[in-house]
C-alpha cells in the first residue's frame, strides 16, 4: 500500500502539468516559446485574439506547472 500512496503523490504533482497542457492556447504558446525566450509583448502580438491580461493568465498557469520560467527585465 505504501507504493500506491507514493504513486498518488506523484500523480497529484502532475495535476498542474495536465491542466496546463489541456488548453490548446497554452500548447500554442509553448510551441511559440520553443525556439527562444520571448517578451510578453511578442507573445501578445503572436496571439492577437488574446489580451495582454489573457496572455499573462496563460503564462501563470504554465509557470505554476514548471513548463516556463519567467523573469522581469525593465518593463518587459
């Protein structure tokens, strides 16, 4: 039974990853970021159907799932 309990913890840790990857827009953002780091402005320009606020919400979900790393540099 201890093995099952340990496996359950691992599955719970993956919940944020599955949540992040379940959304097509977040997967598209990950694809966009594949080649190199981008600024928020670049992401907003690449996804005109999203507001800056929408992009930031998607990035936060990806960040919490440890799929992207963010950093602030000046106003970007």
